[in-house]
C-alpha cells in the first residue's frame, strides 16, 4: 500500500470513530412518562445532591445477567463491576468505554499531527486510552481514603447509639443521616438493604467488599461475632475506633519519616522522561537518533526497563505496612 494513503485513511477512520463516540456520549433513550416515573421511584433519576436516594435499587454498571457486547471482551466482568461500584461514578459503562475509545483514537491521531515516528502510534493510543482507567482507580483510592478517614467517628457514633439504647440498625441510620460523603452512602446502603429484608450479615459483607480495608473488616467481623455469640458490642466498637485512630497516627509518623525518600524517588523517576519530552519538542533533530536508529531504540527500551526497576525498588524501600 502506498505510504501516502496511510495518513488520510487513519484520519478518516479517526473522524468516523470520533463521530461514533460523540453519538454514544450524547445518546439518550426516549421513554414514556410512566417509565420516567418508575425510573424516579427506583432511583435512576435521583438528584445529584442526594447520594442516598434510591441507593439500594441502583443498577449495576454491567448487566451480568445477559451477556452484553462489552462483557465478551472482559476477562472478569464481576471485578470490573466491583471496581465501578467502588469508584461510585454516575457514567454508564457503555459511555465510559466510548470515552476510552475516543481518547485512544485521539492519541493515535496526535502522533500524525506532531509528525512523530509511525511506531509511536500504538504507544500514544495506549497512553491516552488508559487515562480514564487510571482515573477510575484514582477515584476508587480517593473514595476509600475518604471513607477510612471518617471511619473512627462513624464507629464511635454507632457505639454511643448502642449505649443510649438504640439498635444496630438505628446506629447505621444515624451514620447515614449525620455524616456525609462515602461513609454516609455505604452505611445508608447497608441500612436500606437490611430494612428491606436482606440479612444484615450479607449487607455488611457487601460493604466490606466495596471498601477493601482491614479496618472495615474488623468492624464487620465484630458485628457478626456479636450477633452470633452475644456480648457488649458498644465496648468492642469503642476499641475498634481507638485502634483505627492509633493506626492513622502511626501512618502519619511513617509518611513523615519516608517523605524524603518518596520525594527523591519522584524527582529521579520524573527527570529522565521529562528531559526527553522537553528535548523532543524543543530540538527534535538533536534527539532524533534515539527514535530513528536501532541503537537509539534499544537504548530507550533499556532505559525504560531500568526506570521501571528503579521505581519498584524505591517503592519497596518507602512502602512500610502499618
């Protein structure tokens, strides 16, 4: 095939893919008035400022009952669905996949617009396409971190509610009503599930799956053991809240002691690719042998491997489990 036809074909394919992506992003199914009212009742049309409305009947990100188009290409649809719930985003899964496809096409076209070598097309497309997935993992970590920061207060609130004569369900409802953020959403979901007939053991285990943390597992195990054998749950929750606070304090000390090592690692890992990107855009002729010669390509691959090894070693040094 003539090399002069490659660029027009890629541009045409990219434009078609972008049009399809935009169509998926702005597509909206038209339903009858009765269907819209049912969606409002089940929580599909809940307002953004009310995260607890319809939280139980919130549909899954991926329909695991019927094999959809995208589920055929997923290695484990259950884990993807769990990740989507942990991140708690309101974008539908099909729209999210459309965003990934659109960014992948944009990354491939960027190499042609910048007149970069042809073998960088898959690298650029993979980088841009992975940005939404990285954002999904970042949102999950941020949500879990916010949840754990408020966990001691929630546990102590439930303990005070139990000492005042309330039941466990009332304590869960108080957390959902008095607190905000992810912890209110998760405890509100547990309360609504058990209120509608789901065993509280299953609801608590579901929360432990959505919030992968040892502190949440301690709380769930304490409640399950107390319901099976009896005992003073309020005292156990007080000890769990105190333990969580002590762990946070110890983690703060560890982060303060390892701050210098983490900052040194960030500088050492960011300096080589940053300098390479600066020279590529400022003086490409000087840096072009790295991209156009076999020796330069091998040097880049070796450098990338050494960078990865250095990153793993630095992470192993500064990562201290608490």
